[in-house]
C-alpha cells in the first residue's frame, strides 16, 4: 500500500464531495472545485465525511498514481475549506503594487506600468511593510485561491515580471525564497 495513498481524507464540516465518474466535485466555504482524476483505474469513494482512494493492483504505475491522486484530492478538500495562500515580497525604491478589480497594477522600475490580469478564482491583497533604515521599501502581496496549483502558477508568473537581482535585492521574490547576495565590484583606490 502507498503510505500517502492509504490515508483517508477527512472532510471539514462544511465541505461536500461528490464522485461523478472520473471527476470529483468539492464544495465549501471558499468556493467550488472540480478535480479530474489522473487515471480512470484509481477509484475514490465518499462515506460519512471521509474520502478514500483505492487502486486495483500493486503494479508500479498504480502505486504511483495512488499517492498522487490522494494528494491532489486532499489539496482540493483543504482549498475549499480554508483556501491556499502564497506571499510575495516586492522590494525596491519606487516599486508599487495596487489591486484594481481583477488586475494588479505594478510600478517596477520600468518606463511603463505593468498590468497583470488575475486568473478566474484568484484574488490578491497588498500590504505595505514598515521600513527600517537599512532595508529597501517592501510591499507584501498575497495571492489567494481555493486551487493550490493556480495559486503557485500565478505567484511564479508575477515573480517573472521582475525577478530579484543579487546585488541590491530589488525585485519580486517569494517569501520562502532566499536570494544569494553578491558583493559587487570594488574600486581601485
């Protein structure tokens, strides 16, 4: 048995899951998600608020898909119950972000403003971090959604607008990311 795949998924009180063929529909306080099963061989079943995943054989392919399917379904169940969040730090003098409806307007040191369209089902929040004397101004940007994959993809696309540079640390980085800093050139005196 797969160590991950054999674990049952306990659904939160307000979360409902229904199995419709190869699609499992989740509904909860944070939204609705339809998850397509990676393989038709793997079966899912909901009983008394517990979702279980089973496989037909112990072949290598079925063992791999068993754990993968269970992890995807657990992420969807958590997403509709509490939601997923990814934080980004925008650092630099004059760097700004502002949420306007389904768009984020950035000032990232370019000669033009950058407008990023949020995908369907994703929201964003902006908060300014108090500045200390030795740091660059920092803005916290939070990406929120019920779909974990969409949160990560959106965060990476926003980071690509102005990746962090190693000399001053300016740019957009994920909060858990560590940017190795370089010393820079020293003048001959």
